C-alpha cells in the first residue's frame, strides 16, 4: 500500500514569486534618484510600489494552490 503524497509538479504561476525577489534583490536597478515621482526619489517609490505588487504575486500563487485543493 502506497501512502505517499503525489508529487507536486512545477507550474509557471510559481515564477511570479521570483518577480519581487528580482525587484528588491537587484539594487543597481533602483539605486538612483531620477526619475522622481511627486518629489520622491526613484529609490523610495520603487520599493514602496513593490509592496502591493509583491502581495498580488503571492495572492496569485495562493489562489492557484487553493484551487488545486492541496
């Protein structure tokens, strides 16, 4: 009798989790002042913009996992 869980396969939706990692992890991309947005340097508004974007990426993967019933 085999009681092992079925092996989970890779799905492209998991690549969404790499977007925030790349956005925050590659500092030379956003380590500058220009362009400014309402007087806020790019360095700050880039990081602030990725807070909700990261949440949306995680939400998409969460919804996918919930739909699979795992």
